[in-house]
C-alpha cells in the first residue's frame, strides 16, 4: 500500500491554508501505508470540529458523530467487529471538553483503539474561543481580557486514568508523527496521541515556530524509560522552554475485548446470527 491509495477525491479539503490538520492527515495516510492496512479494514471515527472532517478525506470506512461523542460509537464499532482497526480523531475542545467523561472511561476500559487529539488550544471551527487547553492569559474571542482558568494537562489525566499508551506529537514533524501513529495503532489497548496542531487562523501564540523552538524527542534520550510511571509523570509536566514529544508512557494490560466471553469465538459480526431468542423475549413480555 502507498499513501496515495488512501486518497479520497470525492470531498474537497476545507481546512485553512497552513492548518496543522494537513500534517495529521498526511501522517495518518503514511502510517496506514507503512503498516500495510487495507482501507476496508480501517474505520476512522470523529466528532465535530475541524478535526471532525478528517474521515471525509481518507478512503476508509468513516463515521462522524456528535460534538464530544466520537468515542462511544468507536467503541461500539470495535465491539461488533474487533478485527477492525479503529482510529478516532477529535479536537481538544471536542475531546477534552465536551467529551471529557467519555475520554476518562475509555482509557480505564482499555479497548484496542487509537485516539488522536488535534490539540490547537482553541475552538477553531467556531471562531477561536478558549478551549480546555488554552493557556492562562491568552486573549480569545470568548476571553477578550485573557483566560483565567488553568488549562488541563491531558497527558497527566490519561496517566491517572490508566491509559496503557500515551504519546504526544507535533503536526510540523510529519515523519515523527507518522511513527507515533504507527506505534499507537500497533499497541494492544487504548492509545492516546495528543498532537500539537497549530491553528494558523485563531491561535497566534502556539504557532509552528513556537513548537519548533521548544519540542524535543524523548526517544533521543537514552535514559528515558516509557514504562516508568514516575518518570512519565515528571516529563508530562514539562512546559515552557522545553516540551517533550514521543511515547511518554506504555504498559501491557488485557484489553476489554480480550476479556469478553462473547468474543471468544470471534467477532460478533462473524458469529451465527440464526439464534433462537424467543425465551429471552418472553422474559421481557
């Protein structure tokens, strides 16, 4: 497979020129190709927002749900056919704000899927309001005198919610981001990939240049151990002159699907549908 094999020509891409979403789109197609995934074996699920458009631009199965509600249908898809590669896309407002409850429970549940969050630190589609990750003091259309709320740290939240793989990437480094998406898909369990995705229209603080001057790759530090929870906890709090990207934490734990007896004989979609449920129906009569 080649990245071009995943091109979807039916829909015109409608992101702003220079948007970080383009980097995520290209990295996702690169990762699918490198892993040799067939389009018919991938389901891309999204919510609402600029990130929500991405399933329209890739030739795979896709589902665009409600704002903040990408994870529930993604989990349903995985339960019906756990042989599919389910990749979920959300924005920081979509995933860390409106969908926060689903985010926490999905991590502790540990279903086998990758959750890619386009983190541009604003609500981009709805004209640049402050999001849960906007920095204190930032002036936005909804906070003209500056944000006074402390931003959430999605990495720490994921660590405390028992996510089994936590990574962070940068849309301005497509090669590195491609590798992270590959690793997230290959991981057996719930994988969070938070991606710095600069919004060139509404966020004039956290720009491509801002991140290019600050990010460093954890895999280039020989002493860093992503299986060490305390070490991960420390690095996840770094922000300012140095910001880490890469795989911050990973562990092996049984997935939700692997523990379901209903899936022991294979995906539900492939099991015998001709079962007599008359006795079950009588119980609810």
